[in-house]
């Protein structure tokens, strides 16, 4: 019995330390990741309306392409035919041109083309709002302001710590699993209630978290895995090719003929865009981006088929569901399980809620760890909070609320900034708000900061539907779901503020949530 108790205590220590190291980064990853479940609706919500004429029919697209290439020969390097159009893709043909952003890094300008009623070419620099892409990068890099190549291995290390926290947490809970699983003990012992909530969320979402931990490691070290595979098997062809190219035809297959060919070769596959361009060797290439509701997708919103540019026939089926070999299907399953790109809208809503629950899981884990540390300090004779406990408690408030408020404000700002704003601009808005919340929490302490920042966070969330009201004349009614979710979240945050204020005012003053005298706590 003593041996089992010692083992559980050891795993409890492992769970606590691993969680406190990775918990705040994982909160940012899960909260931002939950929002990316609806990346396309968010792009439509944030993108400004275009002044171009209505998109031409698919049959007239070759005429538009010829006009574009005659006026803008640089588009021959690569242009896209958008089979599905909307506010984020307002015209049938688009292309990108390399440019330098305001931050000095490489950027790409997106142009859209249409034909007016008299057949004259119209060109507009538009493109979808970059705010959804920024949130996706924030999710991928767990909030780290580093180059992608540096941030991804760090993310992989955090994902491995995440996996260790899952295993150790399960070991700790196993001895009392049956007794405590459905227990939700509310009352004066608030810490016990938070522990019950933490355990309940962790156990019932465990399969989801195992999937996230494993797939995150795969994504973080994706290139290294493929390099190792090539080194072992010495077959470069085992690595999927991003672009299939062939001879350069004088006239590539028309979009209408490509759509017809795909419907015949891959029934059920719905193309949403066709990318015409040139491969690395300078020969013509053609890819079809689309989705098949019967299978999981390789990407968050679509998968890719490589086509013969001359005939439109499928050349590479590595990414097509139902057409892959065992290895290709296995790799695709990793992507689909992480992105939630299977099963339709119902699965996306489930992933959205699981992502928010995951973020709350990490918040409650950090909160429990800090409270347990404070309890040990009281037993050791510390009257006030030690500096380290105060800092950890402040970060547990500042980082999550800063992340929520920062994303809310930068999403709302998309309406004001328009599609001319860069991803760097949205990053600046987010990080200014995020840093402000963290600094305020460190200066004021966890209790004061929670009661002061929660209503500010709610106001930030309310800025999203407020932006809709300001721009109501250019906001389609079908996109009001974004505003509804944001408004409901603002109400939830106000409810959290009310309960937190009650806890701070009436709870034990020697708790992390007690209104400690700052000068005394800092001196311990």
C-alpha cells in the first residue's frame, strides 16, 4: 500500500510540474485552435466587400484568364481559379505577387480579376482578411513570437510534456476514479470543486487530448520524420510531392473540362479551386483543391489532387480519400483527426467545444497547482504569499485573459483595418493587448487583476458584435453566428467576473485569491 501511495505521489508531482511548465502555452494553443475550427466563416466575417463585377461563369473563365495574362504577364507564374466565391474570394481568378511587408519580412499581395458587363478587365487588390491566418499561426506556435522554424520544435517539446501530463494525471486519478469521477462537490471548499471540474474534463476528453498530443508531435517534427524515412528506406519517392508537373501545354485544360474530368474520375470530390502554375523545373502544373464529405481531409478545409495540366486527368491520388494506399491513409488520418476535417459541421462544433474545454482544463490545472503551493507555504509558516507564488498566480490570470482579449480585439479590428492590413498588423494588435494584461496582472496580483481584467476582457469580446453594428451596411446576415458566439462569450465572462469578485471579497484572505497586501507579499 505504501509503495502504491509513493508511486501516486510521484506521478502527482510529475503531473503538477509538467502542467505548470506547459499549461499557459497550451491554453493559448487550445483557445486559438478552437477558433480555427471556423476559419472560413471568420474570414468571410472579417473581409470587406469587393467593388468588382460579379464573377464570370466557369465557361467564360478562359476568356478572363487570357485578359489577365495579357495585362499582367506576371500572373503566368501561378494563378488560381476560384470555383467557390464569396467575400473572402470575390472573383473567379486571383494571383499573388511577392512583396516586402512593413515589418521587413516577405509578404504576398493578392489580386482578383473580373470582367465587367462590357467584357473589360477589372483588377482589384483584395484578398481575405489575414486575421484568421494569424490566429492559426498563434495556435501552431503556442503563442510564441518566434520564427516558425524555431517555434515548431519548441511546440513539439511542449506537446511531449502535454502527453506526459496526460499519462501522469490518469495514474493519479486511477485509485479514486470510480468514487470521484462524477463528483462535483460545491461548497466552501472551492479548491475541491475546481479539482472535480478538472478531473471531469480531463477524463471525458482524454481521447481528444491523446489525439492532439500525438498529432502535435507529428506536425512539429514533420520534416524530420520524412527525412528519417528517406534515410532508412532510401526512396525519395516515398515523400509526397506537393506539386506534380508535366510538359508545358500551349493551352492548359479549361476549368470546365477539369471539373468534368474530376467528376468522372473521383466521384464525390467537390473542387473549390484550381491552381494553375509552374513547378520548380519550370514545367506546367495543375492542382485541384477540394473536399469529399465521405473522407477526412489532408488540410483544415480542403485536400489536394495533382492533375495533368494538359488534360485535367488525375496524376497523383496520394491525398485523395478512398484512393490512397495504407501509408497515405494513415498520414491523412493524423491530419484529419487534428484539424477536425471530417464528419462535417457537427464535428467542427464538437472540436470547438472540446478546444475551449481543453483551454479551461489547463487554466484549472494551473490554478490548482498554485493553490496547492500556497497551502504548503502556509503549513511551512508563510503568512503572506511568496514572490514566486504571487508571480505564478498572476501569470495564471494574465496569460489566459490576455489571450482571450487580444484575439477578440484583433478580430474586431479586422473590420476597421480592412483587407489591406497584414498578418503582422494583427500580430501587433494582439500582442499589445496580451502584454498589457500580463503586465497588469503582475503589478496587481492575481485577485485584484482577475476582478479588474475580466470586465475588460468582456468588453474586448463585445467589440466583435459592436464592429458588426458599425459596419452593418456591409455585413451579410448569414455571418451573424460569429457575433452571436462573441456576444454569448462576453456574457459568460461577466458571469465569471461576478463569481470571482464574490470569491475575492468573501473567500479566505490567505488564499491566492485573497486581497493580499502587495508590499507584504513581495517581501516574503
